[in-house]
C-alpha cells in the first residue's frame, strides 16, 4: 500500500472519530477526557471483534467506579456502540478499585475482547483533571486522549 493510501485511511479514521466525538458531546452535554476514553475503548473493541456498522449482537459490560468522572466513560460507550442501558446491551459493574475496563462480546459467534485503561494513564489523567481549572482545559485533555494511539491507552485481551 502506498503512503498516500495509509494517509487516506488515517484521515478517514480521524474523521469518523471526530464525528463520534461531536455526537457524544451533544449527548453528554460537554466534552471531557473520560467521554473520549469510552469512545476509543468502544472503537478498539469493535475493531478487535471485527464489527462494522452491524452491532446488533454486541453486548458491553463496563467495570468502573460508579461516580463522576468515571461514569462519563459510559456515555462514550453508548454514543459509539448502540449498546445502552435502555436496550439492556450495556451493563455496569462497579469496580472495587480505581480502574476502567469494558468487555465487548458477540453472542454468535461467541467472541469477546476486554479493553482496560492502563493504570498509569488513569493516574495521570486524574492528576491533570485536578489541575484543570475550566471547561476548555478539560476539552484540551479530551483531544489529547483522542489523538493518543490505543496501544498507549489500553491493555487489550482477546478471548
């Protein structure tokens, strides 16, 4: 594949990500880094499962603390996957520790992938959020997360 072809794929991926981020911002009410983490986790999970636009058989089990800002991740997942609390395809399990993970699964064929936020990323993000004085600082963090490659953000386990 030519370098031009690689650039076109990355531009298309970036446009798709930006489109989902804007939709999620409207759904959630503002843009923050945990919202974008949910989007990026979902895109990684869908990619590893080989899911395109047809998400009918997908389910997501998220495991995270049941408090803001961690729960903002859930809106990113809902905006990206069509798995929601309303259609019961998204389930929340409260984490025993400060961690964020999501298990994406398909019922037929039986496949699943677990995406976990790396602990050092979470710790750095929490520290950065404490220092963020206004909404524009949170948005800046969100765009940093958006531009960070998934392998730097997440541990991925395919079963």
